[in-house]
C-alpha cells in the first residue's frame, strides 16, 4: 500500500468529519498518527480507514 501523505500534511477523516482537520505526525508501516483539532491524537490503521489529504493552500 502506498500512502499519498507524509508527516506534516493536513488530512481529514471522511467518516468522522467532526474530528476536524488533522496533521499527520508519523507513519510507521500501516499505522498513521494524526493530531486532530477537535479530538486530539489518533493512531489510525490505514488498512481499515482512508484519510483524505487536503490540498495545500
């Protein structure tokens, strides 16, 4: 699996939009750590949940 984001990128979780915008902290294998503005830090298994990268403005 190739992920299209890297640490520092802004992402959203399409299935939990209320989490707000998150910033990717680290990626270790399929585990992506993201710090979301409304719920704090979450470790996401990219095999189970797809994050959507926000375009840089």
